[in-house]
């Protein structure tokens, strides 16, 4: 194995050793880093993506998927999120002098304008805005066209009225591909980093996560399935009263739930299942089911399809169009839109720079 591969693996364990493993949902800062950056990611349940034939936008979440085909590709993604929150991303495959391609991307979340209220609850007549921003640069290498490894360098910035925060982070990922069996599997250490400047006095943890994924295209059917196991660093993802770690609360009423969360329920919350129906080289349909989102967002007695998502991608010669819908609960869902422009659409010639 090459020296740079050994160095990469050593770096993973060095960073992980310095990271807190006991994070749970709702704790920490810059949770927007867990939002899906593109329609395909959202359609497949927002899982850690691995694939033998990856889409360029998936490299935003898994840097080891960056390849030469990304050179000159421009991806634009947008979603009108909850309560008029807008977020999106722009991603570009930049080719360097040594023919290496890096993924450069910018993600933003605009939370809108808020009415300012004083300590007595009276409106002051002023408004303020809030937003989060991410600059992401990804780089990848491979070993014998089987093992692909990559890293994202992240610069994170948040601005909420007069409060500002700044953080640095990295993602470290490894993907193994087997073209003979049309399968891929991988692991990621996500959001390893440090909040350099806190919003107030106290620094907070970033949403660190370890995830495993597996995908395979069936040999005699136009079907690819995806299985992800998320949050390896924390087995219990159920919502707990901070004063009683064994007691789960009803998210609607705030009252304790008498039945404790069992092993099977805790284990299942880590899984995300996805599928692609490959109807043709230019059109496919995607669907996903995120068990943790289903447990978090389903309201008791209301039904709904929280955690379910679906979408499609249409690939033309010069551009690709993607759409996804991710169900929240009985109250509604989110829509995601993606467009990928090929160099020929932009009339670009990919030269070394």
C-alpha cells in the first residue's frame, strides 16, 4: 500500500481520537451540515452515498467519489425548506494541472427575517436575519482502482443578528468498488472539526458522525439498492430526558413514555434504505426510507409517511434535471430541485490550469 494511503488512514484515527463520540440529535452547532445537498441525496433518504457509478453531486457528501468525469461539471441545487427557510448549494468540478479533479462547493441556509422582541416581550420595530454558510473543497485518490479515499475541507460560518461563529472541519471517507459485481461499500468520518469562534461564550461540538453504506446493482434487473447504517458513534438515538437517560419523552406532549425504547428499536433507528429503478441510461427513479426520521417526525395518531422520500433524475446530453420530495409528517414535505450542466452546455473546454 502506498505511503499516502497509510498516512490517510493514520489521519482518520488521529482526528477521531480527538472527537467527542457521545453526541445525540439536537445537541451541537451547525446542524445544517446534515441537510441533503442535492435532490438525489434527499430522494435516497439522506444516506451516506456510495455507488459504483456515482452522481457528481454525491461527492459533496462522499469525497472519495470524486473522479475525472466531474471536470467542468456545474451543479445547482435548491430547496424551499420549513417555514420559508431557503437553502441550496452550488458545486463545480475543477481540473488542476496534474489532471486531478477537485470538487468545490458552497452551501447556504437563509433562515429569513425575524422581528426583534425585547426582554419584556414588546416588539422594538426592528428586524434581523440569520444564515449559515459552508465552503467545501473535496479531493480524492485511489489505490489499484479498487479502494478510493478522499477528504473534504470545510470552512463554516454562521451569522445570527449580531452573533457570529466560525468553524473548520473535515470529512474523511473510503469507498471500495467492485465493478465485476456492481457493488460499492464505504465508511465516512463526517464533520471532524472545531468551533474556532463561538456564537457566545461557550464553544459547542460539531455534528460528528460515523456512517457505513453498501450499494449494489442487480445483475439481471435494472435495480440498485442502498443500505446505510448511520451514527456508529452513538447507539441510542432516541430522544431522552436529560435528567433520566432511560426515559423517552413524547415529542408532542412532553410527557414521559412509559414503554422504554428497546434494543430492536434503538438498533433499527440507524438504518436508511434506498433504491433506484434504472429505467434507461437517461432516466431513473429513486426512493428512500429513513427510520430515524420516521421515529422523530411521526406524530402519534396522525399517520403520515415521515421518513419516506422519492425522486427522479433525467439525464440529457448537456444537462441533468433532478427532483425529490422528502416527507416530514402529516403537515407536509420538502421539495428539492437539482440541475447539472455539462461542459458542453457551458461551451467550456476543459484545460489544465
